[in-house]
C-alpha cells in the first residue's frame, strides 16, 4: 500500500457535524485481469476500512473488487470531544496502513 490522504477539520464546535474524507493510493487489482503473458494478475484489494475518534469506531466499510482504484470515502460525524481521528485500511495480504489527524472541539 502507498500514500494516504486525509481531510478533516482542525477545529469544530461541540455538536457540529463535520465531514471527514479519506483516500488511499492503491491499484485495487481485482484478480480477474490477465497480464501481458496471459497469466492472471493476483488479486490485491483493500478489503476493510475503519475510522475511529479517540479509539471509538465512528465509521467502517467492507470493500470489494468492484471499487475503483485509489478508494475515496467521505462521511460525517458529530464533533463531541477533542482528540485523534484515526484511519486504518487493511488489504488482502493482511497489511494495514494507518493515518491520523487531530481535531480540537470547543
């Protein structure tokens, strides 16, 4: 897996609905295509995404081969307390890529 891009506000007011966006640069190979020698290209997808706010899960998704390369997810959450928003993408090979950002709630 490669580079993660995350976008969440740095500050929010308590009770405010905030948009959180996350993208991971990844080819998402389905396993259905063949390479130049006619041999199947092995499947390599991100199959699980989890977002937590101070350790509490606020969003998760199971991903499947039909999702596009460089999966992009956008969702909303209610700002309740300052802390860390953490993201984790897990691939078919069991590798997990993580990223996090801080948010201050006033």
